[in-house]
C-alpha cells in the first residue's frame, strides 16, 4: 500500500479522477480525518471536505504502482 496526497478541488477534477482510477482493478481509499471513503465512489468523494488535499491509500502491487502513479500525477500534491 502507498499513500499520497491528492487535490480534488473542482467538480471536473473529481469526475476525471474517478474515471482514471476505475481503470484499475484494485482498491483505493480516500482518508479525510476519521472518514474513509471508497475513492471509486463519486458520491462518497463529494461527502468529503475537498477544499484541502486528501490522503489517497493505493492498495496495489509494487510492480503496478508505477502505472497508477503516472495516471494520478495530475492530482498528486506534495
């Protein structure tokens, strides 16, 4: 598992983010405070505070992680 911070501060970003991660067959969780949401759920994402970066837990094998990080690069913040 790898954790990165992502910024989903607009409706369009959320829609493209969900489309991008749905291409992968493993689990993604968004963690905001005490809330953990399935990152493939657009309704779940909109229930979070999107005004600041959110932790994304990526449950992928190490050999597949590079492809995931490339696909999610537009959303990842430091």
